[in-house]
C-alpha cells in the first residue's frame, strides 16, 4: 500500500474557521473527535463537560489483583501485629471448653448435658464496662454482662495445641486446612482437620479471668465486627459473657486433675448431686452430704437451684374444682379445661 506523507503547516488563529474538503485530524485519537471530520476542532461546552478530555479508559470489569492478591501480606502483617499485642498486653484467662452434640435433641438440636472437657490458658482483650457506672448512678438493676475480644489465630493455635495434648482426634483429614479461606463462605471450616465444632469458641464455654474469682459463661459470639476488620479479613471474635450458673454440668476428670487449673472449677460445677463417694457429677439422685437445717446442701454454689430441687414435679400447683381429688395428672384431665362438658374441651 502506497503511503504519501504531506507536510501541512497552518496557522490557526480562529479555531472555529473550517477548512473545506480537508481534515487535519488524520492522526488525532478518535475518542473525542471521531464525529468531527470537517476540520471543526472546537468542542462545545456541553460535550466538554459530559465527556472531558481527561477521563477514564473504557471499563472492562473490576480487577481484584491489587485488592486481594497483593493484600495477603498486609492481612498477615496486621494479624501478626495484633497477635503479638494480645500476647503482650492481653489478660490471661483459663478457657474451659465444653462438649456440644446437637444430635442429642432431634427437635431443637440443643445439648443440655454438656461436659467440661478441657482447659487451657489464652490471653484476651477485656473491654470497659461503662454501662455499669451509668446504671449504678441511676440505681438501675442490670445483669453483669460484658464483652471481650478474642484473637482468632492465637486462640486457634492454643486450642489446637491443647487438642493435640489431650489426644483428641480430628474429624477430617489433617491435611485439610482453610481457616482464612472459609471466612468467605466458599468451604467448610477446617483447621488441620479439626472442624468448627471441635476448635472454635461456642456459647456455653466457660472462662475464668485470672484476676477475678468468678466463673463466666459465653452467652453469644460475634465474628463480624466491622471496626476491627482490615483489608477484607476477620481477626477477632467478640464474646458476650455473663456469670456462669451450675446447671448440673459434669466436669471431666482431666479438668479436675489438671494442675494448671489450680482446682478452681472443682467446687463450682457438677457438685449439685453427690452419692456420698465424693465423685462430682454423679446422677444417682441421692444427696448424702452435709446439709443445713432446711435440708439444703451446705457449702455449694449459692446460685445452684438444684440444691433444693432434686425431683421433677409432675403436676401443676392449681387444681380446678372440676378435677377430682384422686386425679394425679391434673393438667391432663379433661375437666382441667374450662367448661369441658359444654364446649368439648377446647
């Protein structure tokens, strides 16, 4: 193909003066001037505003290379800095891990017969409790609930070491490991083969702060705290805790005999029923220990309602006059409903 190069010189004093039958826009990018083929080089004010010369390129989609791929090192850097801060400045607590089997209750999938299986030390970040001071000023009665922040990777490391120490076998292949990738919801959580049920904190676990003589129980857990996220990754669990009550949970022998536990939980949980042999947590139904004048167990947990309630009441307190005196199951009697004879027991 033949090419003719023409040297064109023109002194444009009036930029609105058209050059007929000739175009000087041969080598000009056609992005803004492709509709100007008659030598008209001036763009209107409206076109200049809506489509300026300095603009973005054509958008071909969102590239996540710099946001995600280059952000992995920033994520790990923040994770290590925050982890080291918790190890230096965190408050050490004794974490009591309890068992949880949702298959015990096929209807509600609850587990009311938990066992305190393991105990290990872990540092956490305690938060201030301004509501205590606010409520006390106005004399308002409130529950002693507060929140703490638990570092994810540090807790998983310490819990993993304790699981290995206690000989707990992972439920899946030990080569399965995706604690960070699972945060995005693409795969089920695995930590060197351990499932989320085995290793992550859960409501019902107990915590004993080293500086307090109170046993706390985790009421709920939140892992989506936007103020503590950095570059699209989670680093903290927010735990909401309250005072633990003795609901008849059994404490394993490993926890009772653990020297690191210092015997703190031995007289708090599982002591509501005793068969006289000194074995805590037995369910014989007999109380053969020192009791006070009213028959209540002496020296037990003061909030343990099972000290006085040792059998199930199968009847209601109110007996309607329509129910016969010899009926044992009052609420199951047809005459317990009002006007059963007239309305058919609705």
